[in-house]
C-alpha cells in the first residue's frame, strides 16, 4: 500500500524554486534511510528528467546504467561507450536541447567504487557554468553526504546551491496517515516514529499488534534487523553503536554507567556518543537551566521512537525470538507498553511547547527538571519552559492516563514548584497534559490532550 505523499511542503518548495532558476544548480539531498528522500524527488521532477538509482556495482556498470536512463530522453545515448564519469557528464551536457534535472540517488555507492568522482564533479561544475542540467545528488549515508558538502577538504565544498536534510515526519501527520484516533496515533507513533516507510508497511496490517509481530518480532520481519542497516549506512562497523543503544534502551543513561558496562574509559565514548547525537538517534537530556558545558547531570536517551522501542523490547529478547517465542516477547511488550507510551507522550509534549500559546504567551523549548528541592527531597518536573519575553515560567505535569483528579494534579504540581529555587521574579504558569479529560468541566484551565498536541506537531 503506497502511502499518500504527506507534508514535505517546504522541502518541495525549496527544490522547485532551485531547479527553475535561470542558471543550472547543484543540489544535495540527504537523510536517514526510509524517510522519503526518493519519493520527494520523484514527486518533484518531471517525466523528461533523469532519475538514476545507484547501487554497489562496479563503476563501469554504474555508468552503463546511467547511460540507459539518459537514453530514455536522449535517443541513442546508451549506444556509445563512456570510459569515465567526465565523458558521460560532458556527453549529456552536449546532447540536451533544453534544461533537465539529473538525479543520482544513493550517490555514496558511486563514491565507494569511484572516489575520484567528487573531483570530477567539482571540475565540471567550475568549468561549465552554462550547464544544461541541474545536478541533484541524494544519499542515505548522512555522514558521507555531509562530508561531501560541509567538509572544507571535500572537492565539492561550498558548491551546493541548496542542501536539504530530510528528517522524519512530525507526529501530527500519523493520525492522518492511519486514519485513527489521537490516542491511537500517539501509541502508533511510539512504535514507528516519523519514518514514512515504516508507516507504509504497518498500514498493511489490521492493527498495531499484528504489525509489530509481523514486521519487527518475527525473525524474518523486514524491520527485525533494521538498526544494523541504519548504522552500516553511517560507519564501517555497527558494533559499538548497537552496544551503546542496547545499554541506553535497558536503562543506562549516564556516561559513567555506559562506559562501565562497556569496560571503556568515559573519555573514549565522547566521539561515538556525539556521532549518534549528530545523526539524531540519541539526545542529551539535562535539567532546565543548566549548561551542557558545566553540568555533570547529562543523561543520554534514545531519540528515535522506533529505535527506542527496538532496544527496549526486541534487542533484550533476541534469543527468545530466534526460537520463535514471539508470544512471550509480545506479552512483555503488552505489560509495559502503557508506561513506554507515556515516555514518548512526555517527549512529544515538550517538543510541542515552542509552538504553543499557553496563558497568552509564547515559549522557548521545554526541558525536564530533576534534583533536590529546597527541603532537600528529590523531585522532578516533566515540563519547564521560559516565556519568550523571559517574564514567565511554565511548569507542566504529563500523564498517560484518563485522569479524573485534575485538581489533585494541579495541587501536587504547585507544591513541587514551590520547592524550586529558581522561580523568584517570574510569573508562574502551570499546565497539565493527560490522555483524556472532560473538557467541559475544566475548560478554563490549562489542560491538554493528544488531540491538542498532534494538531501542533505538523
């Protein structure tokens, strides 16, 4: 089932504006696997454009494959032999009668077999300013694609007219994609995250349980080994990244804990952790008001919902799944699923804060706060944000429950806020996020539900 083309409005607008400029342009599109890069390009280009999907073949076979694609719009192009990438680029430029787009998808495969191609492209771009085609390079290896255009040592550095990073879709789109209720949308997003291809395949099943079992838990399921594929796009070996994510998924969130379990010095993990943060797979979490340079209370959490689900539920049970004990593993998921969804729900609430208007104010990005209160007791606040005008602080409680005792939640939250030492001089705003609530009864209070959050996260 092909998923309806959702969102990507800004990305498509940028592409269209670039490719219709008076001069030929060089565009780079990259992002993690299955996020819809190819679909975006296919939805943007026209029938008389050239779209070539590279693969791990030898470079001569790659050139022959590209020549065949060009032959579709330049009759007889594939009948010639092209001994180099330079020859095929110049031949194409000389053959075109009007401007076209040349899209080379999964470009890193060509770089692997022909590293010199970046220098060839640099020379072509510099020496042929009146080119007859726009060049669009696309790839799933984020680090390699970034290196091509952002690394000062790369031949193509500084030559791209547009660089687009394609990220997972925001949670608000999943309700429309699956045609489900807001509560079901939060639960579904908690498993698949914002990756369109995951949504597309999950939609083929009648319910979330069946999709989880067939796509993820079944050892022949298409996503059963998905993290291995993701990390092999980015690095020579996936072992260290998988080990780090396995530990974070099972509750090790501090650098010292991760290093201790791996038997390594903490300083030796700084670069691998930074790489995973840069790729968007994990995030650093620190208490509101503290700087990452000064605090020692940084926590590492898995940022991607699918990977979070995978390393919390599947990876620790891989041995059971090898023996097809799927029912036993799913039973574990079912018992802990509500708590797990609550964690994702809390993250989504914080993500939504900068796009909210609460108590007539706009807000900066939200964080958690945890530590000792004025009375010395440990406490935690789910949502803390400063207003844009820096005059107010927002404090929020997030529950994945059908709470009837709203007054009790507000009273408890207010009591904890009173134990904080950094509220002096601020107007205090409190808010509650719950799974569902009788809105008529509490319509004058700052109470929000999945429907409110999903509406914002688009």
